[in-house]
C-alpha cells in the first residue's frame, strides 16, 4: 500500500475503510471510543482490526488498527506510536529520516 503516514504523535494506528477493504481485512470488534485526529477532528472508529502484519523493508511487525470512515483518502493508513515501538524505530527528526531494525529475543 502506498502513501502510508508515520505519526510519532499518534497514540493508535489508524486505517480507513478503503484501506481495510483494499487489504481484504474485516473488523474484529466494535469500539465505543472517539479519536482526536491531528487536524483536531473528532472521529468515532467503525471498529478495530487486530494483529495486522505490517512489513516495511523486510521488517515485520504485528499491530492493531482503529478503522475510520475516510474523509480525504490521502492516507489509507497511519502508523502511530504502537507501530514505532514494536518496530524498534529510531527517529532522527532533525535529519528527516528514521531507522527500523529487526529485534531478536535472546
């Protein structure tokens, strides 16, 4: 999937219904919360998809997504802090790049 946004301020991972359908996924459960997006818009997720495998540059992580109705189909997926933590990402904000690494349990 192209045009995925990484948001270091995002407390959850977000996917649009378009992204969910594109990947052939379904809701695992419904939720009764609201999310405040970066643009200050408050949205109610349609549901949650659990244990989605994300592979970026051969690094695989498993995360959950809150699914929202798409307002502007610019980013079908937003990877927030849960993904950053699980992928062991290291951000170099000043230099405008990020590294992710494979983590081995020892």
